[in-house]
C-alpha cells in the first residue's frame, strides 16, 4: 500500500516535536533516511513512482493535457501477473479527471494512464475492502489536499495518519502481511536528489508487523523510481523504466523484498 503525502522535506518531519505520531511510525517501523523525490512539481513524482518515468511531464497539468494510453504502469504489471489492484482517493468527484474542491487529479496518477488496469474508488470504502476475502494485493491511497498537507498543516496531516494507519492495521489485509509505504512527494525546500538534482530530501516510512519486531533505518540513497523497483521486487516483477537502473536505489530492506528479475 502506498500513501502519498505532500511537500515536506525530511527535516520538516523527522525529529519535529509537533509531529509525534509520524515520528513514532518512523522509529517503531522502518525509515529510509536518504530518500529523494524525482523532481518538481508534484505530478512528475506521481507518474514516476507508478511507471518509472515522468513521461516528459514537467508541470501539474490535468489529464486533458497529459495522457499516456500506451504506457505500462505498475498496475498493468500486477494484473498481468494475476495480482489484484485498487486505488482509493479521498473526496473522489463524479469526474475524477478534473480537480474538485480538495480533490487534486495531479495526485491520482492513474487518471493519466487511461489504459491502466486499476479502478479508483472513494476512500470511504477502503476498510471494508481490506477486510474482505478478496482484498486487493496492491493498494494506492490519495488523501485530500488537507490531509496530505498540501493545503493542510503538519498537524492536520498528523491527525490523518493517526486515524488511517491504525484503521488499516486493524484489517485482515494488514494482519495477513500487508505493508504500508508512507511517502512525501517532494520537498519544497531543496532540489537535492540521487545522482544529481531532484525533488529534494523527503520522508519514506514503511509500516509492517515484521518491522515492528525489528525496526530499521535504511541509508541507501533512493528516489521514486527506486521505490517502484522495490515494490516490483516485492511482487516478483520485472522493472519498468528508470526502475531498471540500480543507481536509483531501493527499499528492499524495509519491504523485506528480494531483488527481482532483470529488465
């Protein structure tokens, strides 16, 4: 499960006394201490983490401006390998291809891949779905603009995570070995990255029962393509796009994944 938060650098979150729940997650489970965003602004990071490429996008335009019907995504890989997938978005509007209130389509990458084999549902259904016998193997979660800290404060993001994470942990999906990746999309404060410039030093936390038993801090430099690489490794998939390049790092140690097959 990937939960995407917004626009906070590593030092704006880790070690901050006003965010005790998030820091408790980092200390109790797993933290990638050298995690970096792909670039700026938001949308390229979301495209990269699900397809291994920003698809040439350098802005936050809607799907009417950027559409990639033939590009392969993680969801397509998973379905082809007979895994089930589902995405959830808070405040999902009737037309999910356009912004509406606190719903931002640029934070829902699947809308840019009209051929992607994944459905997007309103987030209100997630707990029921994760308790069902046919719970999805892979889950994507997009908070609204308040909860993801884009429009909201760090404290509002704290309140959101302190509600969502325990709810997910209470489900049969999580108790059966579910792993949750909580990642900030970019840091507004810097342009650092793996092997050069990027979207800044960000927080990537992994929550799982195995990490509660043995918490880890992973110092391998990793970016969003490296996160994709490790998710693919966890499912035994080949690597898409920039995820093929080992220089983009991985979080295999946090996910308990083993390196997957080559390109």
